[in-house]
C-alpha cells in the first residue's frame, strides 16, 4: 500500500507492532477508567509511561481512545496551556474560579468546555482577537453583559502545539467486556506529521478546537488540570497532514 510505503521507518516499525497486537484480538484491560485504554496499549507495546510528557515510540506520540470505528473517538487533548496573566483581566486561576465557578458537593468548581461563537452554561466563549494576535475568553451574562476574562498569545499556543504534537499515531481500540473483565481490541491507526500550527486560530474560531477548564477549590487550594485544548478526531486532518486511517486487520 502506497500510504504505508510513504511512512517514515519509525512509523513503519510501530505499525508492525500494532498489527501484531491487533492480530491477538481483544486483550485484557489494565486498570479502570478513561486512562486504561492508553495504559494497556503502552504496556503491550513495552513503551514506558511518564507523567512528564506524552508517551512516545521513537519520537512518535501515541494517543489511544475507545471507539467502534476509525474515527469514533472522544475529543483528544492537543496540549495544556495556562492563560497569559499579563494580558488577562483575571490575574490568576483563583480569580477566574471566583468569577465564573459554581458550588457543588461542598467545593467551588469550574469544569466545563468553552468554544467560540456559542456561550456555555456559565456564559463563557472564545474569541480570536486578530488585531492583537490573542485568543480571548469572555463571559456573556444578562446581568453583566460581555466581559473579558483571560487571554492567550496565539503565537504561544502555536508553539505549544508544535512542541506537544510532533509526529503522532492516533489509535482506536474497540472495547468489550467478558465475565466482568474489560478488553480492548486495537484496530485502527492514523499517522500524522507535524501540525499546521497556522490553522489553529481558524479552528478555534469555528469551534473545532475547544478549551476545557478543570478547576477545583480543595480546602482553600486551587487545583487546575488544564486548560486543555482539544479537538475531535474527525477534524484531525484539518490540523495535521495525515495518512488514511488503517485497519490493522487488513494490512
């Protein structure tokens, strides 16, 4: 197949390992929850896990998600990036939480997805400021109108995207369960090259790339696991030069 012959040697080597794994059929899941699909894959590929960076096979970032077909995936993380407080109206995560958060189960939280054009239930939305080269997050509420909250420098976001998403392999695992045990059948892979970082602003404007806040006040300490910039896998090709999706049982 031409698309396979055009892959770099490291990608072809990874493809053969994935093909061998797919040939085993469903394999028992390691652990539970959202991370188990990635943990299981890395274990079976003998790739070490690290909390400091995304898992890689010889320079290729590995991303695994559950699905039933090649593009049936949840949104995937591109990178995390805190706002530039120097150009933001809010000067800290704590201030953002105080302004926009909500109380639940005895904790102050701001857990939500923010996109351009359509305010979410907290009134938050994104706007690309072309004049300044910024991405702004704003809030629109009947009682306050529209107000600025935080901002990022678009050039910083583009650099973070390039840093965090070099050549990548996007793998789909078909989940199943037998006798109470979860299994994953790693079936599909799409290889992508270095991202077209200049497209990031346009994809943010159209709502294709979104931002997730994961902020919680725990005993007076503000915990932030993002903000996470995410994209739907069906839109990956708009950002990354990619190979066709490959069915690992048919190559």
